């Protein structure tokens, strides 16, 4: 095997390794991001339920009412 072929083989292995690391990092970031959004939404819904929701009104209806009042 020539030196060039050896270098190409090494480069392919390195590139494959970096791609796996990159994919893992991106997947992890997406999971953390999704969890953060879910947690924020849960806290927001509980806050609206506790402080802004009128009697016989759903949280979604309260959100819509609040949104309209700020437009």
C-alpha cells in the first residue's frame, strides 16, 4: 500500500470519527433544548393557571385572552 493510500485511509477514519462525535453533540444539544422548552412551557402553564386563569377557563383560553390584551 502506498503512502498516499495509507494517508487516505487514515483521513477517512478520522473523518468518520469526527462525524460520529459531531452527530452525538448535535443530538445531545437537541435533547437538552427540547427538555428546556418543555420545562419552560410547564412552568408557564402553571403560572397562568395559578394567577391569570378565570373561573371555567382553560389555560389555553387564558393564554389567548392575555395575548389579545397585549396586541
